[in-house]
C-alpha cells in the first residue's frame, strides 16, 4: 500500500494548471491513500464538489476553512479497492460535530475525551480556531489511524499566528499520544511548515557548524518537531530520513515559485513529512538494524518498506512525498462509507439549506419538499454582485413571495447547519448579520468572522469598518427555541 501526501496549493488551480480532472491527477499520483493540503475550498463550494472533487473508485474526506474563502483546507482520498476508513473526522480539538447518516452513525472521536484536563488549558475560542481553518482530517483504517495535517506557514514568533501554530501542534501531539496509549498505530502526513534541521533547508545545510548551532534559536516549532521524533525522545519516525538519512539535494519538498527556485539551483526546503509511530511495547525497529533501505522498518504488524520524494512532479510549489507499507492483511472494506465522505455532502442534503437561506424555496419545494430545477442550477454570485436580503415586512408576507422554512420543515429535512458567505454592504457589519439572520426563522448565530484586506485572520469585530472587509462568512444553526 502506498500513502502519499501533496500540498496542491489550490485544488482548482492545480487541476487547471495541468488541464486535468481529479481522477487523472489521482491516477498519475499512483497511490492508495492521497492526503492533499491547501485545497482552498469552502463548504460553499459543495454544489460543485461533485464535479471538482469526486473520482470514480475513490472516497474523499474534506475539511474546510469555515470563515475565509480559498484558504487552507485538507482532503484525504482513499482508493475504494484498497481501503475504506472505519470512521472519519475533521479537526483536532473536537469542536466540529461528528458527521452522521442513516447508514453510518457518528462514531466516537479517536483519542479524545471531553473530560481530559488537557482541554481546560485552552479557551473555547482557541480550540474553535484550531478547527475552523480546515487543517486536519483524521481517518481510522483499522491497522492505523491517519492524520492529514496542514500547519500554518508562519515563522515570526512575535506574530499571534505563531501562538496559534504552536497550539495546533500541541493538540495534534496530544491526540496522537492518546491513540498510541490506547494501542493504536499512528501516521501523521502533511505539510508541517517546519524545516527541522539544517540539512532540510537550502540556506543552512552548507553553513558552518557554528552557524548551524543557532538553527533552532527562537524557533520553538523546530524544537517541538524534533521532540516528536524518536531521536528527541518522542515516538515518531521520519519515514524519509529512515531510508535516506543523509540525502539533501533531492530532499526538498517546497520551493519559491516567484524566483523559479526549483529549477534555478534547487533552492528549497523540506517541510512535508510522513511520520509513523507504534504504541508503547511495540518497538519500531529495522528488520536488520542499519539495513532499512533493504529490509524496511517493522510497523503495524507489517513493515514500512520505502519512502521517497517526487521532486520532479510539478503543478504546485510543493511536490508529493510517499511511503510504502506492507501490512499482514488487507485493510477493512466491508462496512458503510463514513458519513463525512464527499459522496454524502454532494447528495444535495446540505446545499439545499444553503440555497434556501439565500433565496428561499421555489414552488415545487413548497408543494412536495423536493428541490425544483432552479434550486439545482442556482448560480453562485461573485462578491461584487451580492444581492441585499429583503427585510421582513407584512407587504412581503404572502402572495408570490416565498416563505422561509419553519423549524419543523428544516428538522424533517435533516439540514441543521450551513455556512453562508457574502459581502457586507454597509458599516457596521452587525447590520449585515442582522439582515442575514432575519432571513430564517428559529435561527441563531454561532460564529461570525471576517477576513480583513490586510491579510490577517481575525475573529468577528463589529467595530471594523466594512470598507476594509473583503467578505464575511457566518455559520447559522437552526435550533429549537
């Protein structure tokens, strides 16, 4: 079985650059499990995900940034003939409700207990932010649990985003260690946005020993990564370094595209990794120490046989990395598809509520509850062409004006949550949000965040003038009163 990780730097843009669809890309990657990072999609794209993200013979599990479009995001694709996860979960901090369906009830969170005192060291806002950016998908494959990770790209320790980065790392470490303590084998694959050693960075590998001694100064993220590995006292093995301990020239995974650094001197760094670990008592050892490249490393009842970097594979500023595993038996497949799978999201059950809150039902929906032709073909308006929602008034309470759904209707349809992105039209931003909430009865605002033009991610702040807000995205939840 081959597991592959690839920061695609925008799944739409990546496919467009190659003039291919997702099926063709997956075929070229030639793996059984593919972990994409930086997909740059949102749940608002769910109407188009069946076209963008579905591939015959594959099951896909997406996690989205919930408040900023074309940002972050992860997706794990599993080849149906090779493996079907027992369960799937998005996020690390346990703040996102587990997906469920009639065929696949919500499973328990892996390596998570709400009573764990660890969680009390973070505020609800900090935990929420960890999950709101779509930075992790967790899948349980029976023989192992897989974390697909995309960490923030920030190195300035004075930035608030660096604190966020370290919070995410600590929560990841805690979840992984809890699984190992429970006897599970674990893989963490993805873009860590850390070059942990001088050999992993073009600007440092040829430096003097005196300069390299300062490689970790003011970089607690590098220190954290090294402590995660066995050489630093942690449980994980860096799969690439297990087979290529001294390789440097072909070991980079990301390059600066603005300077054509990949082709002009191969000036890059290695920030993408596939790490694997065994529970206590089941040691990770080479079949014959010092001969990993020939015999592999014992793991999960089988062995890791190879690992590599496809540095010549283009289509992103990153390149794919991979790890081959031989397991004693085939991964489980004869069970329902987890409810988080894309095929459930693309079935229309979730996007019906989104279009309802934006436009209201059409006459066919009012008559029999089924979507009419217009609801399936509703175009997505560009940020510059958003329409103002109408204020509720007696003059628009009847006649041909569609009525908003009642709580009972929404509950019957099983559509309880949705995200709506729209540009605010007037300051302060609260007026826009008030209008939005008036568009649906029995609703409450559970989050509202803005992406400011200067490029920072901040929580919602009603004092920020609308003139500097590119768009706002809010989450509305329908609840019993």
